[in-house]
C-alpha cells in the first residue's frame, strides 16, 4: 500500500489533503505538534469513512523530525509521498516585524521544510522512487504588502523546489509545488498571528495594514470560499502520473499565474500595486484616513 506523510494535518489544507489521500487509498500519516489537537482530523476522517494515523512532529526541532521518520519507517517501511504543508504566517509590514519574528517564519516554512525533505530522502532513495509536494503560496510568486517576510519564505520554497525538481527528477524522485491563493483556513482565524509592533493601535502603518488585510479577507471569502479545493489540489500533485512543477489553486492564484506570464512586467507590477496599495484604492484610503 502506498504511504503518504502530511505535515501540519491538525487543520486547514494539511487536514484536507490527508483525508483526500486516504480516500484515494493511501496509508496516510498526518502530523501535528500536539496530538491533543487531532479532534478535527478524527471528525473529518469519520465523515469520510477513512483512517489517518497521527504522528507528533515539530518541523523546527531535529529530534522531533528524526523520531517522526523513525516511527514512519517502523510502521510502514516506506514513504511514497511527503507533503510539506506545515507553515505559519505573521502579518505586519516589514518594519513592524522583529528579527525573531522573521526568523521564526523561516525556521518553520523554509528550514523546517528542508529538514523534512533531507530526512525523507534516504527512504525514497532506497525505494528508487518518491514524490515531494511542497505547499508554497501564490505569495511565493507575487510579493504582497503586509506579508513581506512570509512571501520571502515562500519565494525561498519556490526556488528550493524548482532546483530540487531538477536535482532529483532523473533519480525517480519528483518534486512539485502547490501554490494556493488565499482560502479561509485556521491561518486566518484560530492560528492567525500578527507581529507585535504591527498590532499596536497607534503604529504608523497600522491603518494601511488592517485595510489591506480586510481587502484580502473579503476577496478570499468571495473568490475562494472552499479550502477543499486545495486539499484536492495537493492530492492531485501527489498522485498525477506525470506531475507538473507548479499547481496554482484558486481563482486568484490561477489568474495571477496567467497574468504574470502574459502581461509586460511593468504593467503587472502596477496592477499588483493598485490591488494592494491602500493609497490607490479609494475604500482603503478612507480607512487610512479614519
Ligand atoms: N490559507 C491560505 O490562504 C494559504 C494560502 C497559501 C499558502 N498557504 C500555506 O498552506 C499551508 C497550510 O496552511 P493552512 O492555511 O492550512 O493553515 P493552518 O490551518 O493554520 O495550518 C497550518 C498547519 O501547520 C502546522 N504547523 C505550524 N507550525 C508547525 C511546526 N513548527 N511544526 C509542525 N507543524 C506546524 C499547524 O499544526 P499545529 O499548530 O497543530 O502543530 C497546522 O496544522 C502553510 O504552509 C501556508 O503557508 C495557506
């Protein structure tokens, strides 16, 4: 039976991808820092009549990564698909994010993903096959104000994955990227995080940040209400016979991915600025003034 390991499966895309892969016949291991948080995953499994096994994992701690891979090897003996999905995002303009806050995002989204990849590769090499699905973001291709360090982590994931795709492809190990647009998951609600300085009510960039965030929320609920699309997109990237390097998922991500290829760069960047820049959007300018 083919085996998949999905990091960050306590909520959001990781949970949905784990359930979808189990539905498609994979033996799935879903990881979370604290297995006490497995309630939502268990409920989703019950509804879908599938089983996902839970392993504890903090991608920022090497001993935790080693223990997770050891447990997987003992239980399943193989790893066909690794979904590097665990991630965090801190909102706030760059000047309002401390060095520690920036590093925390890199530790999870970039170095955690690299460490998991490094730990999984020996098993895939032994088998002579495997697939690594890295969950990036359309923010890994389009820089978004209010999320500069987060976008930087996802740009790093894009470059890393593209290079790895070439390094490993000829050895039977495929690397693909899933690039979701904005979807309502816990990252915007229960797991929502704002840099300390960006949350200060009297901060000089606070109004612009809040207005931009609000615009993204409204857009998200309007364009991409159903995060299941991403769970299915991850499963597609994990199972498609001849995988593509990139899978943009969501109306916003697909539009951006086409537009940046078709439009002259200057026009594309102007449009992105119009879309996000509070000064250029009348209703956001009104919030700024307030
Ligand atoms: N939602 C969006 O609009 C969106 C768009 C583009 C890309 N993404 C990306 O999609 C991925 C999943 O995000 P989501 O939207 O599904 O958010 P989410 O519901 O908040 O899920 C994030 C998951 O990451 C896990 N996690 C965080 N830090 C971890 C660590 N140090 N070690 C292990 N696991 C950790 C969390 O698990 P525990 O806290 O339970 O350990 C949680 O299960 C992230 O990489 C995110 O950047 C999201």
